[in-house]
C-alpha cells in the first residue's frame, strides 16, 4: 500500500530524495516522460497523443515538516529549528530520527520535579528544547550528526478505530499516494503528475513547477487542518475528519473560483462522492503559488481533513482519502478546459 | 539484560495497574529465586534462602509502577477524558500515543489543536489536562462497550537504544531499578549468602510509596537496599542536584539512610572500582527508602540511584553503564554485609 510506505519514508523540505526515488520507481514503467528539475520536483507526463493538447497538472508535495540541526552543544545535545511550521507543544517527550543514518534521538524536557512554580504547565519555547542522541560529548555527536542534518518524527503507521489512520507525514504523502494512482491514466489532454518539493517552506517547488508546466488547469491534492476534536464546538469546526473530501472557498493563499467549485460539486454529487467545504480561511498550499503563475492558472484543491496535522501522530479517515482519490479521477474525466 | 529492560519498559503498567508488567518480572525472578510470591497489594517478592532458614532477612527493592492516566469519562463524541496517576507533566501529552486498557486494549492519541487553527495567544500558552482527551476513533456507544471509568491508560512508546550505551523509554523509573536487582542476582548466582534475601518489586511508589509499606512488612528485613532513579544532568537542570549520565551509581547519605550501610556501600565501591557519586539528602528522599526505614521496628536502609534524564516523560534516558554499576554495587555490598552489626544493641541489661 502506497500510503503506509510513503509515510514511513523521510523526505524534508530541501531533501525530498528518498520520497522522490520511491515515487520514480513506482511510476517509471507507467508514465510517458519523467523529469526532475533543479529544486527537486518530480514531473511526470502522460501524453494524450494529440497535437496542441491542453495540459492539466495534478500535484502533491513530497516534503514533510521536520527539524533541522542548528547547533551541537559541548555536552553533545542537538539544538534545532523547524523545517515548516511545527507547534513546539507536540515535540516534548517524542522520538525522532536524525540525518541520513536515522540516528535515534529523543526530545526530553525538564522533569516536572525540577520545574519551578511558574514553569509548570507553561508553554515551551523551541529555544528550550534539544535532541538527545545519547552522545557522550560534542565529539561523539559530531561523528554521527552534522549541522544542517534533518530530524524526522519516529512514528509508525497505525490503523485504529473506525477506519482511521495515524502516521507522521500524512501531509502530504497522502496526496502523493492519491497522485500515484493516476500514473496509469490517459486523457484527451496531457496529464502532468507533479510531485513538488518544499511546500512546507513556502510553496517553493510549486512556484517553479507551475511555470515550467504552464497548465490550463491545476488540481492540488492535499491535507488540511481539522479541529473536529475534543475541546471544540461543532460551530467552530473547520473541517470534519470522516466528513468527505474537503473543498475550499478560500485559504490564506488562494481564493478559489466559485465557478470551478460548482463544477467540482456537480461531479461529486453525480458520483455520490462525499464532500465538505472548509469553514475557516486558514492554512495554504501549493495552489497559492500555482494560481498566480504565468498570468494566472485555474486551480482547485481537493483536501483531506487531518487531525493533529504537523505532529508525529496526524490522523485521517480512510473514507475521506477514498473520496479524494475518486473525486480527482472522476473530475479529470469531466474537466472543462 | 538491556533486552529485558526494554521489554519491561514497553509493557505498560502504572500505579495500581501493575498487572501488565508484573508477569514479566515474575518470570525473570523465577530464574534466580527459590520462591516467588505476590502479596495482597500486588508486590512481587522473590526469596533466596540461606542455609539456615532462621537467619535474618536482607531486602533489595525497586518499584514496578510508572506514571499514567486513568479514564474519567467518555464524552458524547467518544473522546475519553482522564485523570493523572502519579506526577504527569501535561506538556508530554499533546499528540502522545496511548493504550486504553478496557475490556480489550485500544489504541488512542491525545487530542491536540492544530497550529493552523490556533489563535496566536493560544500557541505556547501551555496545556491543561482538563482540555485534553484521548481520541480512539470510535463513537460514544462503541467506546462505552469497551471502556469504563477507572480503566488504565498507559503511554505507547517503545524503548530505543541511543549512542554510548544509553537507553531511552518510558517507565525506566523504576524498571531500571528492577533490572539492576536482577543483574545483581545474576552476579550472585552460585554464591551462598549468610542471610535470606528478599527481592521486592513494589507497586504504587508513584502515588505515595504504598507497595513498599506492605512488602517490607511482609519481608521483615533487618537491612535493605532500595534502588530508584535520580535526576540526570541536562542543559536546563540548572542549580538542581543532578548527576551526569555514565558517571556510575549514586549513593545517598542523610537521615533517611543508615550511616553504616552508607559506609559499607562506599567502601565496597572503592574496593571494587565501581564508579559512584554521593547525593546528600537532608530529609525525605522521595523514594521507597523513606517508608522502608520505618518498617516494623526499623530497617537499616541504603538508597542507590541511577541517573535519569527527563524523569516522568515517555523518553526517560539513562546509561546502561550506570545500571551495571548499580547492580555491581548491590551484589558486592550484599557480599560485604554482616547482618549481626545491625541487630538490637543492648546497652544495659
């Protein structure tokens, strides 16, 4: 299963190679042409065989949020920054894997016994955290880790409850998994399957990929934040985990076309594909870069509600994932160019 | 033994609910002991008898329980609210993976808000237990079938080996102590001691040193060696009393500790070149040693500690070198122990 394997891979903004290589292996015998550009995007093309065919680009990003080693202390601990947005509260008491060698490390925190009165229950700043790989001192740490090494969450793919999946990096290996399933498809337009780099650091991969492909239409397969969880009232839900594929009116980067949304909704209804609209204007994804490229590209996002996103334990519902895959496949059959 | 420690670490088992870990401990104790019992409180006690069964008893002790959560209620959407068992730092909870032990074990994640949807003032504002619940991905009715208020919730984190013989995992406080007892027994194998040895793996330390109260009453020792963990040095430990990992075992001195036992341990460490530090504790050591000392008519008590970073998190980290040093010191101190020194001293008759 693509999703399980993809979430276990370690690909971070600026170093997506392990994910890209996996994807290349899966599509090399299926797609007509495959390219890798300078920023690390993987671009596969399935030709229609027609002259002057229109172009549709479907994309998902390969990178996951991660940590980035910025300093090795005299005692052999690793100070870090984040690659992409991570709320530091999910880092305390978690396991990570550091660098290409996947050196195990842990992020501890001052024992509760040693916390002073004002410290207890307080939020923790990233400056206070560090990775412990057990090194005796700086010298031993430097044998295994160097500045600029990345660290990813050590979290296993787990299915639980009523069709839920927990894993790291669901954002956006889930989109990559959905995209992989299009590798056999041919349409009467040229289909560009674009696996982008560096979404989490500011849509960097999509920015150049969109200009290279310059499509007539773009679809972004993504995950999106979801607060359908404890401590929130239904009226405040952004999306519902298990509520169907998510369509967006707007996020922080893109106002989506009402006309296209209507057409997508029509297709969803036609095939009884469950869908929902995101009820907050928050987050952003590769659509933000794509829709402003080359004088403007029609762009739509199909997302999956993800609880605890950007944490080691992000959660999606399988039915939503199925709905996303179904919707993109059906919509490609009917897209008006 | 590192494999055994990892197995104990992964096993769950929190104060009052040690049943998921005690079977492993019983199995390990049976390898070395003449007899292994479980008392009313759930303490597991192994005995190695002296030739003369009427000889006095010496106890070595560590606690088996870890910290965790207990089911408080199930809300209308199936989220499981909880209370804490032992000193749980709320900061370790967001996005933590747990196992809820109802009629069967079910997997869950501690729900946390998405950073994308948080207001700026919510971020880093800290986390409160009452705002958290376990997400098991089931409806209220489904959860209710399996889970009842009062069920145990333990952390699902597997132990992991780090560099330099270090190990990280949950409940190393005080499963590492338990393992050090077993390693000491292994070292003593084939050697006859002039006293009965009671090996106590006590329950409910984290909620008030309770198991040790009944276990040490039952074992009725004249001397005891208690093994627990102490704080390992970290970049943020500041002026607190902490010990660097890899620097050996820690021998405590102070009113909770019998001066003679302390001197024997220190001398034994010197003679056997066992690395150690001394912790001076002016009162309550915060360990089972506190209640063992006043068991029955009084027990000459020694406390050995293993330095541990990030105590009461799921990534407690220690050096196996320190566990080994502790085990070696337990074994050799027992070999140097003359229990007659500790019998009631009649000053005038």
